[in-house]
C-alpha cells in the first residue's frame, strides 16, 4: 500500500501531462472525425458548360443542346476565344463545346463530325466530357439501326431518361464506423505517448538514489516493490484506456455499443497492454528524465506517422507499410481498418483480426521477457 500511495503521489505531479494528451485526442481526433464526415458526404454538382453552336438549332443539334442543358449549367458569356479562355482560366466555366456547322446533317449522313472542346481538366470538366461522350455513343448506336431522325432521337431520349436504381447491399453505418476508426487510429499516439512518458518518469523517480536506498533498508523487498509497481502501472494503463473509450462513446455515439464498436474497444485494450509492456521496458532502461521526451517523440510520433495513425494507410507507400510491419502500431491500426468494414462475425471473417491480436500479444510477451532479463541483470550488478 505504501508503494501504491507513493506511486499516486508521483503520478499526481504529472496530471497535467495526462490532461494534455487527452486534450490532444479530443481536439485532433474530433477534428479528423469531422473532416472525414465532410469527405464522406458527397453530392454531385453540375459542371459549368459553354455551348458554341455553329449549326442550326433544330433536330439532332437541338436535342443535344437540350440534353446538355438538363444535365449541366449552361453559361451565357461573350463568345470569342479570348473571353472563353479567360472564363476557363478563372473557372467561370469548366468545359466549352463547339458544335460545328451542319453537325446534325453530317451525322445523319453517316459522317463523324468532330466536336471541338476546351477544358479546365478538373473533375467537373471530366464529368461534362463523360456526359457528352455518353450522348454521342448512344446516338451513334441508334444511327446504325434507324434512318429517320425522329426515330433515332426518340430512342436516344428513352435511353437517356432511364435512371439506375441503386440498392444498398450493406446495413453498416459506414459514416459512424469511419469516425470510430479514425478516432481509435489516433489513440495510437495518445496511448503510446501517455504511457511511455508517465511510466518512465514514475519509474525514474523510484530509481532516485535517495528513494532507492530507503527501499533497500526498508522491510519491502524488491520482488514486492516490482509487483506493486507493475500493478500500479497496470491500473494507470487501464484508467487511461477507460478515459479514451468513454471519449469515443461521447464523440462517435451509439455505434460503439454495436459489435464493430466493441471490437474496436477490445483491439485498443490489447494495444494498451502492449504499450504498457513497451513503457515498462523503457522504464527499466531509462534513468534520465530529460531523455524521456526524446524517446516519446521517436517511438510514439514515429510509429504514428509510419503506421497510419495520422495519415490513412491507403495513402502510405507500400515500402513504408512494409517497414511498419515490425511495429505493434501497424497491427493495431490494421485491425481498426478491418473492423470498420466487417459485416459478418464468423471465424472466417474474424481470422485476420484475431491474427493481429495474437501478433500484438506476441510483441507484449517479447517486451516482458526483455524487461525481466534487464531487471535481473541490473539487480545482479547492484
């Protein structure tokens, strides 16, 4: 109990550091969640188009213009090349379509009159180009089947008026799961940094020469001391994990009580245990408090950048991800990415997730062995 009281007293000195990492998680985790939410809500926008018609506004040509007017925003600007180039440069229009003279008559006669275009090259211009090509492809198909212009245009209109019905094949709340995954990916940094920083500082305080000598002459042997320190550090890790889980429920919502959310919690719990073993190993190696900040930056920040905590895994080069395999953070974040798309929860679908858990526990086992070896060696030297 004496060791535990001493631990709490030392921990109290660093409470602002714990608050800092929690604040970072709320701020950056919440910011990333809102940013992802904005990216997921996509709404199609009509491109701005200018039509320069050199043909008569009748028949096929009129039908093409009507089609474009219903699916794009047709702009009305001065039709000269300098004005058109300025409009494209300033993004007043995305696409300019030049309908040549006698376009309709030439097309019906079996020719392929070329429609000139000018484009900004952005995604809206690509959409306008896709719409134009779609019309011309359908028109060309029916020209080979019918000779009369009215029949061709009637069939073209019938095809273009058809709308595709989209049927959702998933019942997943993908938006909420994406938010949850983003939040837990960011906890990689906060859990690692928080545990390493606090535990290393607490352990170094117990290694202080004055404290160490008092411990040696006291009735508490080193085994009891180590056991109490291990228990205290474990409780602190559990406390930190519980805070972050509560934050996820507040920020993300009810999805955390569904199977996917519970798996994210379980995955973070295993990673917290792994991070605890890393912190205990470093706590046994480091005696200088000044070096702790540097160690936190190298391990927590480095693994977060390499493994997809700050930048999504899908954006990272394969070479970086290959190196990241040697870090526990990779397996933690990889599981998060898996969980957000899980719909079935059978042995086959959960095997990759369980494999990652085993890898994390294997890392933990290795760190525990190294901690015991270093601790034993230091006791012999003492």
